């Protein structure tokens, strides 16, 4: 019986020392070796020094990102604490690496939770930054190829291709932005605060590259989603409603799932507003005129208008016969907004200065007989809001 011990292996190895592989086979093996060494998905694992030899995060190469860990503070736009990006690469864009970056971003989003956000923060932001740099480089490469072609160079104005067109020209980058926005807007209502931190951190990457908000595809996606949601009947659904083009007479589970999705969206928008308002209240003296936070489309007038529009939509439907169930669904969205605002007294007081929430609810309760679809369930939910108002505002 052969024993494959160390001595056997050493002796066998010596018999191969003078054997040369065919050139074609040697070339093929070298190509495979280079591919393996350069492929992030095959070459980005490390081990911890504990006795279990656990795998570290598979995004080890991004651990040198130097950024603030405090996502409880909205001030993510201090240039002293932001990513210092390298110059645009001069090598061709590696499509394989772009696809790996996209996969890694999706994996990190799925892992995100309040308990591990600070740990995964650097990895996520630097991978996204590399994806953005790749998009920019790809556009530069395309312009260079145009310059080298027979096309008249005077007809190609590079300066006219601003960063917005660079952003939108890359399908890889655009599809990734759409995925991120959909994920952080509609996913887990309990994780809304960390998804807001994700959003601000991504804006921060653009901020240091001197993008304007109007030229950030990611930002414009969110703005479009918000503006589209103002068509409430399209998104707030009920088993008795037929107005929604996407969901018609669906089962109760599907309806609830749809409404929960858009409650997530509302909370996400409100949490962005809360964070920006608190930042402005605490940093009035240091707030730059052109600061991103100051210029976000989500501000006090927008939130006031949003609540007023939803309130009027609610009243309009209260006047429709046999519409009680749908009105109760609308009220759930209104209550969701109020509950989120009440979590920060300074915010609810700011909003209430113009909206006069208590008076508006009181007017509904007094005149309930004027609304044919007004129910006791609606009455008690409105009274609950009044009780919170008395507790936190009228003190």
C-alpha cells in the first residue's frame, strides 16, 4: 500500500523538475492564473486571526475608506470627513469588475441592519464610488474614440457633456441606482433610518465631485417617485377600488402588501425631512448657501403641501357613498405620517405651525355627519392623534 507522506511527495516532485509543458498549455495556464488573481469574486477573501478562522467581509479591499462612522448625525457633507477619490483611471473599464461591484452592492444592501451598518458602511460607499468612477471613465473612453474617428472633432464638444449625461449614459450605473432607490424606499419600514443614512452618504459622494443635485440621477429618481406618488389613487389601494391600474380587485394580502410598500416610502420621505430639518436647526450659523441639505426638494413647504394634499384626498373620499373601507386605508397613511412626525417634537411643531393639525382633526370630528363614509373606526383613530397632540404639543 502506497503512503502519500511528505517524503513521497518530495521525491515525486523531483522527477518532474526537468519536464516542460507544451507552450500552448503553459500559455493557457498562465492566462487562467492571471484571471484568477484579477477577479475580485475569486480573490477577495481573508481570514480572521481567531481560532475559528472565520471569513472576514468579502470586500476587504475597501477597508481603507476614511469616513465618519456617525450616521446619527446628518452632517455627512463636511469635506474634512469625506472620501478623497483618486483621479479618473486611464485604463479601459473592466466590465467584469463592474458586474462584480453591482453584485456586491446588492449583497451589502441585503445585509444592512442597524447592528452592522457602521461595519458595512465603508465597503458599500467605496464600491459605489468605484462604480461611479467606472461610469465616468466609460464615457471618457467613448469621447476619446469619437475624437479618433473620422468625425469632425469640432462637432464634438466635450464640455457640453456634463456629469448628468455621463451618469445617464451608463446603463450599468443607471440600473444600479434604480435598484438602490427601490430597495431603500420600499423595503423594510423598521430600517428606514439607516436607509436614509445610505441616501445621504451616496449624495455625499456626488457632493465632493461637485455635482449639482439636478445632475444626480439617483436624486432625480427619488424626486420622480415622490411626485408620482402624489397621484394617491394610483398607489393607495383597497379591495373595493378599481382605480389602480396595477392592482384591480386583488385579494386582501396583495392589497395590504402594496399599501405597506408605500407606507415604507412615506416614512422614508418623512425621515429625510426630519434629518434635514434637525440639521438646519442645529447648524444655522454654519449652513452653506449651496449646501445639499439646504437645497433638497424635501423641505418644510413640500411636506406641508404633501400632508395637506393627502388630507384633502381623504375628505374627498369621505363624501363618496360606500367608500368607508377605502377611507380607512387612506387614514392609515395619514396616521403613519403623524406617528413618524411625533417621534421628534421639534419637527411636528414646525409642521403644525402652518397646518394646525389639532384644529383640522377637530373640524372633521365636529362635522362628521357631513361625510357619508365616516365611521367609528375613523373617529377613534383621529381621537388618538388628538390625544398625542395634547400630550406633546399642548403642554
